[in-house]
């Protein structure tokens, strides 16, 4: 009896149907499959997923709380994906910038050779991806680089805030066919790491700000903005010989 009580729990709680629906819809929104201004209709979603409307309703309320959809209609029972304005783009990139600059600042005052070594290795991996022209591989390593910096604060709450902002910036990028500027990005990452080693706090902040500012400017110009400043969706990009829409090499 005692040994049974001392055993660790093997069975872990699973996600509810509503949570699974939330994840599916969140992924479809963040990937750009469902675009700003698109309506989310309970009945249609329930039919598509072959479930009842109750968990769909719960999922839509959760998406509204997270700020990805808004209530519409006379009774505010309808839902549509929010439009995006320049302020939201700036605020989410600012969150990432402030958290990462703070993390690098702390690490510069309390040198951590392991941390410096990890970032240097990731930069080395980025160079390998550039040589192979592996854009998707580069994206993954770039993601690791920035998350490694944010996690170094050892502050779970701040890291959760960073992750939420990062999800949204990825959403903005997906809406604009945005890709990383690989070569230039590597140089900027190397400068950040060097400034950190040199304990140059003003330079760290300036480099991080410049690193993300270009992304804000590009996204604000690229997305289709109405007079009121709401972004309703990406403009049509020209198709190349392969039939795929064109894209620009950027970072963020």
C-alpha cells in the first residue's frame, strides 16, 4: 500500500475537447490560414470537427480572452478574427526587445561562460544554415537563439509574456510572407553577444532595438492598412515562375 502511494503519477490530465478546439483554431489563426476579418461560425466549426457546439463556444470565448477574436453582431454572439494595427505590432516587438535586452544586460554584469558558449554555438549553426540556404532550418535556430536569451532571466512569468508576444510576431510574419534576413541577422547576433561580453549596456539596448525596429517598419508597410489603421489582411504578392508568392528576407 505504502509503495503504491509513493509512486509518481503516471497518468497525466489530458486536454478537454474545448482546449483542443482552442489549439486548433489558434494555430489556424497564427499560421494565417484564418485571416483578420474572417468570421468564426460555431455551427460550421462544430460540423468540420464533428463535435457539438458547446466546446466550440468555449474555445471561441477563450480566443476572445486572449485577444485573437472579437465579438460581433447585435447580440455579440458572432466572432471574427481581430484586425491588427501598427500599435499592436510595435507593442509586441517592444515586449521582446525589452525582455531580451534586460536578459543580456543581466548576463553581462554576471558573466556566464556557459550562456555565452550556447549563444555562440547557435550563431555557428545559423552560419551553417546560411551556407545551405536552409531558410526553415535558420528560422528554428533563430527562434532558439532569442528564446535562450529570454529564458536566461529565470523568470517564468516574464518568459510566458515573451512567448505570447513571440507567437503574435510570428502571426504578423505569416500574414506578410515575411522571411529572415539571414546574413545580416547573423552579424547583428554576433554584435549583441560581443556587447554582452563587453558589459556595454547602452549598446546592448541599441542593438536589440535596431534588430526589431526594421521588422516593425516592414510589417506596418507590408500589411494592408485601412484609413483607421486596422490591418485586415495581407496584400496579394506577385507570383514567380514557380507560382509561389514572392517574399522578402528579413528577421524578427
